[in-house]
C-alpha cells in the first residue's frame, strides 16, 4: 500500500463535502431514522468500545474488527453505519502496531503547526489525515486537540497549538474543516482545561468564570465556529469541582445552550464515573470497558424505563450523533482504498519546513560553503527524528522505527516508549552538502565528542527531550546530561549550532555559547530533510514561537507541578490564579523578560512593516504594509496586539497573517479584530468598555512598533 494510486487531490474531488450536505437534510434524516428506532437501538448508539483485547478486561470484539481507538455498532436495518474511530491530529494511529504492516503519514507535532501561524497549512494537514482515515475505513478522527499551554511542562503540549486562544482556535478550526471535507467527523478536544497529565483523572482545574471564558473557552469557541466539528470530546479532569464529562456548566449551559452546538459530546476513554453524566450533557460513553461500569448500557436503559431519565434526552443524544454523521456525508461504511503516501509525505515536508523556528543566529546560518568539515552530534541524528508519545503516536510510512523502551507497567510502558522516525538529518545534510566531510558522534561521551569537535570547522548538535501522554516533565532541563554535552562542544569549538527536538520549551544555560539555535519540535516523518533544508538555506525559516520560552520555571505561576509524585487518583487542586493571562499575557503583566517571547522567530531575510492604521466600526479594522527588504524570498508573520485599553496596560494577540514575499515585494494586509478579544466577560456576557484602545504591530509579543489609538464605542452582548 505504500506506493498507491489514489492522490489527495483525487480524494478531495471525489468525496462528499460538508457544504454539499445541507444542515436541514441532515437534521431531517436524523430525526426520521431516530423515530423508527427501538429503545435498545437508541441506547446502543450511546456507547462504544476500544476493539482491543486488554489483559484482565472482558469485552466482545466483533470478528474482523481492526485494532483502533473506538467502535460503535450501526443499525443495519435502518442504514445507520457503524462508527469506527481512530486517533488523532498528527496522523492515523496504529495502536501499539497491532495492525501489522499498517502505516500512515506522520505529520509534525501540533506545536510545530502552531509555529507556522498558517491556517491554510492546518487545513491541508487536516484534509490529508482525514483522507487517510477514510481510505483506511475510519469515519471518525479523534483530532482537534487544542488545550492552551498553561504549563510548559505539560506532557501533551506537543499535540496542541500553543498558549493563545486566537491562534489555537483559528488553527484547530481549519484543521477540523480540512478533515471533515473528506467525509470524516472530527472531534475538538479536550473540553476543557485539560492542563496537565499528572493525576489527570482527579486534578481539579480551578479558575474564575471570566478568566475561563476569555482564555480556554474562547479558543474552543473560535475553533468550533470555524471548523464546526461533529463531536466535542470532554476531558478527564475536573473543572471547578465537577468532572468535565459530567459538567453541566460546560456541556449544557455553555456548549449546547449558549453556543447552540448541534453535534454530540463524546467522553474521553475511561472518563465516565456515573450514568447521571447524560443529564449533564454527555451524549456518548466511549471506551466503556475502561470505566468501572458500562454506564450508558443497561444502567441507562433501566433509568429510562423507570422514567428517571426522559426518553427525549436519549433521543436528543442519538439525533446529535446521526446529524453529525450525515452532515459530513457518512451514509455507509467506508471500504479501504489505496493511498498515495508519496504525495502525502510532501504535505508533511511542507508543514515541517513552514514551522521550524530559528531562535538565534549570529550569521552562522545558513551553513557556510567554506565549512568543509562538519561534526554532527547526538539526538539519534544518524537514524531519524524524535516523536511524542501516547495515543497520537503514528507508525510512519517512510520506514522502520527506532524504539527506546523506558520501562514501566502495562499501558504506561507502551505509552512511554521513545520512538524515532526514520529519515536521518545526518543523511539529509550529506546529500545537501556533497563537498563537505560530515562525521557523526552519538554524544554518549561528552569528552569524546568534544575531542572530535575541536578538529571540525563547525558542530551541529541535536538535543532531544521526549514528552508524551500520561506524564509531565519534572523540569524544563534537557535530560541525560545534554546541557553538559552542549557546553563541552561549545568550549571545544565556538562554531556551534544547536537543533532542538522537544515537545516543550527548555532552558538553555549554554545559549550565549551557541552561535545558532533551531527549534525543530517533533517535525514528523519528513523532519530530517526539513531540518537540513533550513540549516543549508534551501528553505528560509518562517516559524514563530506559539508558546513563551521562560528563562526558568520560576517565572510561571505554579513552580511546583500540582500533585507530582502523589499516588494515582489522588485528588489535587490546580489553581489557575493567572486567569486569562496565559503565557505572554502574564509576562506582559509582570514585566519579566522571558528567554524567547511568544511570536519570536528569525529569517534569512529582513522585513519592514509599514504604518499601522486603525478604524473603528462594527469591529476594529487594522491595516498595514509588509515588505521584504532583504535579498532572499521568505515569509513573515506580522502580529497585531491590543496593548492598552483606557489606560490599562495589557497584551492580547488580535490578529496575524503569514505573508510570503519575494525580495523587494510588498503587500497590504487588512485584518478585522474579533470583538471578543477587546472585551471582558462579565454579568453573563461580553462587554466592551467604550474609550481609547491602543494597538501595536510587531515581530513578536516583545518586539512591537509604535501603537495607534482608536476610540471604540461601548457595547455588550450575549453569546
């Protein structure tokens, strides 16, 4: 199947698009079929299994069912198709490689996509992953991950889209739109405030309502408005004392009543503690064999029969599921189709090239032609690139894996494996620089690597830090002595470039000694080539940080990670006292200086930003010109921030645009500001205080131009 015939463009052309299936038709069909169901058939659609045999857990798996994340039987007599769900945002997973020989295109991490600041790329990735899911017979993609990065140690930050609600919401919305264009339902997840893996089932995220509305919920709201996902997946954690999957405030009041969300709410796997969750807005219990009971099975049927749960509530849940399936065009099971992995690999390569961030460069990059001997050190760069762990892990289409076992019991051991994807940066550099002598040292001995470094013209060291589902980092330090290795290399050879493959920010005690630093994140299966392209200048880097790099964890509200080291399922409070001031907003408020600011990223060319103008009407319209004043083609990401409101200093990203320009080329950019980014949440709605608002245009949250002031009228409204 690796060399196949079906291209993404053909698939895009041949599949029913969301726009081709009117909401009225989907609603009417859902209502018609639901009305013909028996009570047992209705309840049968409200829960699903993981079709994988886990030791000690009894579950009946239909014969021939592929190992995947989720399965819900259909109703053949009514033509209701079964639901077959797969993880996740970064590519179609093959859990624990149980589907022997099955591969997929492994996309870059969510943080790398967020670094691109490119909604079009998000949509392209979403469409590609959706196309592969459909071609493999799946009709639900458990993608759309977007929890805001409140803690730079959170183990799943790599899957998500950074710390800002506008950026994360915009990108996740476009990714969902791409997936659903392929006739595959996408989720958005994890609703809400799933901010740490430590004690994730019992951690209680405590936050004021106004702060929640202006940060995490605003990001979800933007994503849902753009992408219209068929399902929302609720989270494991508690929010203000109530489990997210049984949280009436989140699911009924906010999502379904205020936002008028018409899709269904599915649980995360093993997140349901009681049948009463259906009253709180949960529509479907997934992975029910991982819960203490199959709550949405016989216990639900008994309560419906007794009248304790209205039949109308069950009917509503069923119609929501059917409506979402029909809206994207799912009418029957999908038959496997061939996949053009070569074409899809190009999408992965383009994405990686567009999101790699050049953090520091004193002129050593792109690699000088005069560097005849180059030493590459560490990071398994002779084999491939690191990936993040957990349910988002993808078995890539481009070759074998290098697996490093980390130990542990059961699923912990499986989820904690460090997996390197084939595609060595070392080989890509050798192909790109055929006249240079490029040697490799694994970095196991800092002293040995330093001895070889002293004899090279320059050194490129690859530093890695694994992150994954189920665990958080204990610190921001590079593990296994890599800081000492980098320092030893810098002392031996001042011409040092550091390439980071991490899932989170890290501290850099060696920063002053490195001439260049490149943040490659987890760059996906084509990441080795993308890294080489950026280092050699074939590609001009255009990534910008979607998350602040602190100088130390002391700059964050929670220096100690709540609950770290306590026994599993220990209740713990996680107070989000920073409120809506997440990441760069908090740094702007405190006045502290981060190591690298949100939005930072360098280029091999230079850009200028023309005068910023602002006009207030129904919304604030901002206009400016960006020009490439350097000698290379490149892409800039001008960013617009609200920096003052009636004398109050603050910082909120209100707009951005990725602009590709040839040398000397300029382009005018016009952006309309979402009024919610100017407002506060108070008294059950949004409120803009009338008065003077200042906006600034710049390269990052810390590097802004002269503000412009516009008078904004007072207004208030409900969602």
